[in-house]
């Protein structure tokens, strides 16, 4: 066979020659096969070849589609360099966790944060900084990818980072330190009847949501993260405070207001208005005026008693050894909501400073029906202590005064009784007198001395009723008139005695006294077989020293007493079984032997 190349150069080829016969499509110039109609073989063959070609193409498309859409996560999708594409969500999560394990060293490296001019390193684990694998895989599965991109493209999905915002905020505030400042809330306060403005100042601090966002976004970058300081101004401006002073606070106390009712009139003086008019700022620093009815009532004293009648709760008294119901009665009181609103409306005015008050029926909180449901039917405990000096001594009078204040008190289920809260300040105005009290380790005269004996008596009565001890404190010295450990002092307002009615029944406190004893009884429904006390031996006994004091009316001599430590166990039985054994412990100081006179020469 001869081949002609470019340049017309002849090249000889001695290899054997192969003859190829050309194939013609039927229907061309070649004759039709015998026995077939014109064109029939040509058409069928072409159809078969075309169908086969289509099937091949379709199979290719289907195969490519199956490949491209395999798994839940689009092919070509990576997170932190891990290929998650073409995998199920479970497989993708496993792969991502494996990648996080490989990066554990860098992921656990402390993150440097800067706030203002302070820098600190934060351990990711301390603030809950982590990659949420499931949320990240879900985001990867939802990544947009068209068919061609699924075959030939790639995409990177950012990991979903989470952080404990509360823990992060606490750490960042420590880093912030004195750079930050709290918001100064606007206010208007009265000194007497003179209003004084407190002007707002902005806070400078870390905004928790913004800080969490910055830390989440910057954590995986491997670079220090700067957390911005945010300055936040109160909603009420300095100018608005001045306006409130000029338009409300000053006119409010410029003249009295007259309150008129169907039962008579009451004059509200400027001093009482100043006590009752309050300017309160909310969390956003918005200053709003309001009338504090409770403070206004306190400032008016007994004036409202001329037009109001307080409701009286139903009560109990002990008669014939049984509780007897004392019926309650309704009263009449001001509609405080309407009164506060109307009073606030007239305070800016110079004229027409009159408010019409509406009296409404006031029902007692504790009715006879509710009282009957409390189940106060029997005495469950009683306790008595003795006191010297008869009823004429100031100390005895203080004991009786406190007992009278508490007598008849009903404590509902779940309520906590506070002796300080019930009696209030025990001063001269409340009928208390000077008597010996312990101050700085020695006996000195003090108003209300002796009330601790009533406190101890009440404590023991509630103790043996099985009621829950909430707060009490034994004396620093031991007094033989009290049971050791199971006793309590009191001092308003610092030291209190509290117990909680932890039963399903009401509790009535009944007090009584003689010329030498004070008794407290608890009435309710008995739920325990017995409540007893077991004592440990006394230990760590110390002897008193002798102290000489300057003679005079304030010097109180004492014989002294040993100091010691001891435990007491309250043992409660029910249905023949011990259900509770409660430990009380105390250490008494040795009470010095106080002598009112000079120390004798050695």
C-alpha cells in the first residue's frame, strides 16, 4: 500500500495488503434482501440502534445522578477539612467527630480574649465552647448544590459553634474588672420635703449576646478575639429628670391635699406626700412616678382610722380546755388603686388639690369557714419557764409584753413565723423597759431585756410540737433556767427566732403567765406519738475568770458559770417508729464572775 505524505515524498510499504469491503446501509444503492419489502429492514435496524443508544445514555444519566445524590450530605461538602459528602448523617457525624478528635489539641488550647486594655486566656471547656456535631451535619445536609455542582463542584460548610452564654458572661466580667461600670439609674428622692434629682449615667460593660457571637465566630480562627465594650444609656435622660422635678416633684409637696369620703375628710400634709410619692426606674432606666400606698399609710399614722374600719380576722381562744372560734368581721377601706391614681393626678396642680376617695367593703383574710379547715383542735405541746422578781420587775414586764403580742397568732400550713417580724422593734414606744442584756460578753441594761426568755419558751414549745426550726441562736453563756442547747436569744433586728409550720394543719400559739412563770402552748392536730430530747455528755469544759468592774448603776454582778460544748438530739416517733433524729449542737463560753468593785491588792 502506498501512502502519500506532505511534500509528495513517496514511501514504499512492503507489508501485506488487506482489502476491506465497504458496507452499505440497506436502502442505499444496494439491493433489498430477498423476501422483504422496500425499506423495512433499514427502518427497524435504525430504530433498534437508536433505542440502544438512548438506553446507554439514560443509564449513564441515572448512574451519574445516583452517584451525585448518594448519601444525605451533597458530594464535595467538607467541614474543617473533613469530607462529609456522599455520606449518611450518621456516617457524616462519625467522620466529623473523628476530625474533632484529631484536632483536640488545638480545640482545647485556651482562647485569648481582649476586653478594653485587659487580656485573658479562656479554656474552651470552662465556658462550654464546642462544635455542635449534629447541628453542623444538619447544616451540611442542607447545603445548596445543583446537580452539576454535586458531580464536579465542592463547598465548605462552617461548623456550628456553641457556647454557654451565662458562663462566658461571668468569665468576661471578671476579665473586665474595674474597666466596666454599672448604669446609674435616674431617681428623684426626697430629703424631708425637698426633691433631689439623681441623674442617669450610662453603663459600660460586655453585652452577653454580642460577646457570645464574637467568641463563637473567632474561636476556630486561632487568633485573639476582641470582645467589644458596649455603652448603654438609661431610657430617661438628665433633661427628663429635671422636667419631672419641676413639673411634679416640687409642686407635689408645695401644699397639702384633702381626701374626702362619705365618712369624713383627711388632710394629707406635704411630709406624708413626700413619703408616699416614689419615682421608680425599671431595668431599662425609665423613670416612672407612682404612689406607694403602704408608705403613705405609715406616714399618715392613725389619720385614716377616722374614715376606715379594718377587717378583723376570725380567731381562736382557749376556753374550757378547747379552742373556741372568735368570729371575724368585715371592714371598710379606701379603694387604694383609684386613690393612688387620683392623688397622683392632682399633685402637679396648684389649685383644686382635693381627691374624692371611695370606701369599699374589706373582707377578713381568715374567715370562720377557712379557720375550721385548718384542723386546730387539740394541744400538741406546751412548755413553761420560770422567772424571778415577780410581775413588777422590768424584765418580767418585757417577757409578758412579748407574750401578749404573740398570743392567739395562727400560723397556716407552709408559713414561716418570725418573732421579730411579728413584734417589730421592741423599744420604749412599744412598752418595753430596760433590763439586763448580754452585750460584748457582759450583762448591761438594755431595752427589752428578758424577751429572750419568752423566745426560749416559744422555741421549746414549737420544738416539742415537731415544727421545723428555721432560725435560732443560743446564748453565749449558759443559764440554768433554760434547757441546755435547746434555747434561743433574740435581738432586734440582727438576731431572730423563726419556725415553719411544716404540717398540713394550722398552728395556734397560746401564751399564759403567772407571777413567776411564762407558758407557751401549741394547738393543732397531733401527728406524732412523741417528741423527746436526748443529750450527749458535756465536753470541753472551761472555767470562768473573775472580772472586776467599776461600780455604778450600769454594773451587773454575776456569779459566773462553766463553759462547755454539748449535743442535743430531737427524737420524733410516729406509729411506734423513730422517724427523725435531729442534732442540735452548741458551745457555751464560760461566763465570767463579774464583781462590781476594785480588784483587791495582790
